[in-house]
C-alpha cells in the first residue's frame, strides 16, 4: 500500500496510481428534473415518452446512506447531493439527515436548480445540510427561460438563493454555464449582481455531457475570456485553491467585493488533481464525470453484500492509464481496485469476477462486474449537477 496517501490531517486514505485520493463523492438521488435545460435534458430527448428510472430502480435512502458510510470510511470527506434536480425527490431531507450523521464527513452540500429552494431551505438546514450550489444561467428572463426551456422565472431562483442565505446554507455558490451565442452577454450582469453579496458566482465552460446536447467547441466561451471581461470592469486577482482537487479556479475582486470561480473543464482539464467519483441514482459508481460505464453497486447491496470492518491496508483507487467507460476523454478514471480487504462482502454469491479467479468477497467494492450504462452519457454526468 505504498501509494496510500497521508493527508494533511494525518489519516491514510487510498490513492490511485497517480496519487489521487478519493475525497469527493457526488450522489445523484434522481434522474428527473422539472427543467429541460437545452444543454442537459433537451426536450427532444427527454420528452413525454422518455423512460426515467422506476421507483424500485432508485437506491433507497437507506442504501445511499449505507454506501456513503463505506465511502467515508475510505477517505471521502465531501458529499454533494445532486440529480437531476434533487429537490424533486420526495422527502430528500430525510436522506440529508442520515448523511449528516456520518462520522468523518466534513462537507455536505447540494446542487439544485433553485426552483424549490425557497420552501425547502430551512428544512434542509435543520436536517444537517451545510450549504448549497444553485444553477442560474442569466438574470434575464428571456435568456434564462430559453435555457431552462420550461419558462421558469429568474425571480423565483433568486428567491431560493436568498432563502438559502437566510437559512445559513452558506456560502451559497451560484453556477452559471456559459454558452457562446446563448448567454455569454449575461456574464457581466451576473457578476455585478452577485458582487458584494457573499455568494460565490462560478462560471462553467459549456461542456459535452454525452450524446444529448449536440455540443460544439465553437460554443465554448473559454474561462480566460470570462475572467478578462470581468477584470476589465472590476479588477481581479487569483486566489490559492482551498484544497487539492478544487475544480474552480478562484479569483477575488481587488476592491474586496468577494470572489468568483471559473470551471475550465474544456480548456484546462483538471484531471491531474481530480478527487471525485459519482454515484448515480440507480447505484452505479462512475469514477470519472465523463465515464459512460458505471460499476453496479446496487446489485451488490441487494444481493446480500454486507459492510465489513476495514482492517489493515485499504483498497486502492487506481488510474490504470485512463480508459474505463465507452467514452475516454483523457479524463480521470478512479478505480477502487483489488482490495486487500473488501468493503462489501457478498458471501454466497459469485459474479463475473469469479471467472477471473475470485468472488466478490475476494475483490474490491467496485471491481465487481462493470456494466454499460443503459442511459448513455447522461447517466454519468449532468453539467451543473456534477459540480
Ligand atoms: S442542468 Fe440542472 S436544472 Fe437543467 S435540466 Fe439538467 S439537471 Fe435540470
């Protein structure tokens, strides 16, 4: 276990072949959303006939919490609850309560489109949520509505942001996906609005989320261009990252009016320091935001696997050269690799890995039969939800 990393606070966490620890788990609680953002769930694909996951296919809150405990035991320190839109899953605050009670978890946050936040903020805070990130692509109704494609008004999202601030779900982060020819002209208006509020506005380069959004490179507004345009009006200076693996480049206003972030996932990929993995609503573990194949943890859970106490060396997270899913983007690929001690034990069950000489109990949690994601790229990533 030479590659295991000793973190700043002294605990030893599994690292992959590139020395990257797994710190940050995003958990999708639903594949549904009440918006149809053109870059994420375009109506032509996600129309009336689209087959979303059935209730029994979703992980239950208890299953999610159980897996979350395993990941925290492996070194995960931050959990982000995502969707789809997480607040459309009924009683999601009950899940928050369970997650908030996990020993060792330091940061529990949620990314939401803000549409239901005004009514939920206080309950979420009381359940133990630390903070929220809200997606908002423009302050202009016509632009925002053209992007969310369900005529949802800006004012209601702003109301949600303020409710979150009042409920102390802070600092509130606001994510804006910037698309050339779509909302790039809204950048300065958004920056001006959120300067001095204590909220952190983050600009995200428009990115390819699979096969559904017809992504073209010409539609990407590079982060450097965004920073330049803001700096010309309100001078900025760079700020050191908060921690290794932070995806947003940080800048602060020189006049003390707060800070912004830029997420340059297209022009400056941050794979080298990636510490993230994603658990989909149906229980697949994706070790890269761009992976189209996940590892089926739901089958392990429902097949009778049980958590065992970690003893001795921990399983490694490895990056075996960067190929995992159907779509290799040169992005990071964490694997929970062959374990010295299993995290989930399935005593009476053999699976695909048995053909390679061992059953699930002999191998690591996620080593068990990777399978194709039936829903393609969207199953693995959602642009604003994934941050
Ligand atoms: S980007 Fe967010 S709000 Fe928009 S459709 Fe996707 S999940 Fe829903």
